[in-house]
């Protein structure tokens, strides 16, 4: 459900569905339904798929507008999806008839009888638990990042070159694609025009250059 709706939102906003949207939508649905998976009916999973696609998409867009670095949508999809799914247990779990008490038979349709049932009290517990887990994760993550940063800088300096691999390791990690090529030297007269000729001998001499359809290179 979340996969399909995410594609529809992408299609409505961008004029076409995308493979990235397909993958992210599926993950949003899975991440949101996971906390509640053992306590809800199939119809509840359907509702969670609808809520996951709308809320996670909106939160991912909020991150972009705010200019925050969340390249894999970890916060908007995994974090907030799991947060929302945890809270929705208190709304979408089986009713009170599935926890009748000792010696009383429960209906056959109950997903997980004598455990969690939907109620205002359970909803409050889910909210408190979700907020506590979010706060705990935030504090521990900040502490770990600060500790790591004492030994290995996490964020590169602002004046760094665009090619961090070349700057820090003296070599590039990826083979240039059609859009990028090594710095070229003039081809011998009469040689066939190939777009790349006589690449530099070492990675240190390499520079990323943009190539137009005619094979003319420009420094990036």
C-alpha cells in the first residue's frame, strides 16, 4: 500500500514515478508496520500503509526544505516511520475482547490474545515509550558522534576539494563514467576522435572534467 501510494505522490508531484520512490515507499511501509506487526489485523496494516506513505513523504520533504543532511531518509522513513507505527499499536491492536482474562475463551480472530489491546490507556503507554526511545537514541547518537569526532573527524573541512578521495587518499574510488573523464592531452594528428586519449599516469594528476556530447572537456 505504501509503495503504491508513494509512487502516486511522486507521479503527481514530479510527473512520473521513480524507482527510488518505489524502494523508499516500500521501506516506509515496512518500517512503520514493523512495531505493530504482531498485534494488528490485515486491515490495520492497510491503514498503516496509507498513514506511512503520507506522513513519511511529508517528513522527507520537510528535511529537504530545512536543508538537513539525511541522504538515505533515515529520519523521515526509518525513524519517524517506526515512531508512528509504535504509537498506532494503541489504536489498531485487537479490541478488549481479545484479552478477556483467565478462564474466559477469546475469539478465534484475535492476533495476539491476552497481550496488547487498543485503548486510551495503551495509546498513552505507546506514546511514552516512543518518545523515550527517540530521546534515548538521540542522546546516545550525539554522544557516540562526539566521541568518534575526537579521534576521526566526521565532517570534512569546508574548504576541502570536491574530490575527497583524491585529496585524502591520493587516489579516486570510482572509474570515471561518460559524464566525467580524466584530463586529456592532445591526440596525435590523424588519430581517431574518441573523447579520451592519453590519460594521466597517476591519480594525483587526474582532474574531474565535464564532457559535453561533442567530447569537449571543461574543468568542473
